[in-house]
C-alpha cells in the first residue's frame, strides 16, 4: 500500500513541476543568480547521484571503476547518451569476466 | 516560420526511444535488486518518465523514507524541468490550447527538451505528441523487460547493466563541465559536499534523499554565486 502512496507522490510532484510552468508561465526570469541556480541544478544533482554510487553499481569495485573510466573518456569525447551508457556497461561486463577468468 | 506535425515528431523521437529502452532496462534490473516489485516499476516509469528522479525515488522507497522526503527529493531533482518548460513556452505555436499545454508537459525530459527546443520554428501540438510517443514506449517497455526478463540474463551481465544509468548521467554532465566552468564548479561542489555528508560520521543521520537535496542545492548555489547566468544564455 505504501508503495502506491510513493508512486502517487512521485508522479504528482514530477508532473506538476513540468505542467505548471508550461501551462501558466508567461514571463521571463531575469535574476542572474536564479537563472544560474536553475541552470546548474541538473548537473549538481547528477554529479552527487553518480559519485560515489557508480562505484558500487556493479556489486564489485574493479569493474565499476573500469565502467566509470570508459564513461568519463567517452563523455569527454561528447559521445551520445546511449553510446556512453552501453560502453560503460560493456567495459564493466568484460572486466568482470576477466576477473572471473584469473 | 515552419511548423512540424506528428510524423516529424515520431521520427525525431525514435533515437530517444531506443536510448531510453536500453537505459530503462538497466534501471529496472537495478531497481528490482533494491527490492521494488516489477509491476510498481512499470507504473513508476509510465507515470514519471524521468531517469534521475526515478533512481533517487527508488533509493528513498527502498530505504522506507518519508513521503515528504520523497516529494522534496523529486522536487529538487526535477526542478530543471520547470526551467525547460518555461523555455518551451517561448516556442509554442499560438494554436496550443491550455489542455494541450497540460498534456505536452508530461513529455518534458532532458532529451525531448533538447530536441524540441533546438528545432527551428514553432512547436505544434501534434509534433510534441509525436515526439513524446516513442520515448514513452521505450522507457516503459524497457522497464518491463528489465523487471521481468532481467533474471534471464547471465548474472555477470545483469550486474554490469547496473552501471548503464550512471553512464548516461556522465554523458550529460561531462560535456557540460567541458563547456562551462560554472557547470564544472557545480559538479565538484555538489560531489565534494555529498561525499562529506555521506562519510563524515557527524552527518550519518542524513538519509540518501536529503544528502542529494542538500549537496545539489548548495553546489548549484555556489556555482550560481561565482558564475551567474545572464538572461538569454545557458537556457538549454
């Protein structure tokens, strides 16, 4: 039951954030600080969610570090979201197979 | 000014949908391991259509967190959609009615925003519906496949897929950090503070959801204070 309350809250909050500005906003934000906070927020969120969680995401640190390094390298080369996600997965997979083999 | 219809929207949404399919597959495998039932995950993906918010939400759910904690976490993490929605209002065709705006808003994600906001000309309602269609199917279907067929994969492969969603996050933040010092600052400040809040024993009472909220808000404020953004730049 609590799971469905969680679902309701998540879907509701996420939808309202998207909908209220799109449906009703008619002005422009001009404060450089506020514009900055809104602009930087996604990067700050994704950063703190990725590090350190990425290093435990495969259940074992060495393959996770391999996946992290590949993602970093391809990110620096500005590859697409899907390419980076799959390459990081492949690197972690191959590393874990190598670890098992030796 | 050119206007685009449903078919153009579908075509633009196809690569996004394929990307979402594989990332949500990894997300579902990871989320099932956190103890969330598969059906709940499908409903979650179908009603939320967001990666970072769902990862954070599952983290809070798995820890049995408070509803207010969950709501605040989603609010902070998804706040960027408010800015994207505001930006999109500037490009909507005048034929958009209120209920059409309310429907189109459901499909505002980073990738859909990126594609629609960089399209030349005005955005029509059919175009936005076409654009949202395949990403929504891909995200929900990938979640279902990961939740129910994920067990069929070899253990090593399903473990490795746990990193897919974080790989996608890095594909968003690393190029951003390359382009703008402010973005790099925001990431470093948020990660640094996040590590401190997670590993300094004094802060052990903070749950993961609140760590994300506090470190992200502080990181974004530090960057905005040192590198404010003038209107008209950096709205993508």
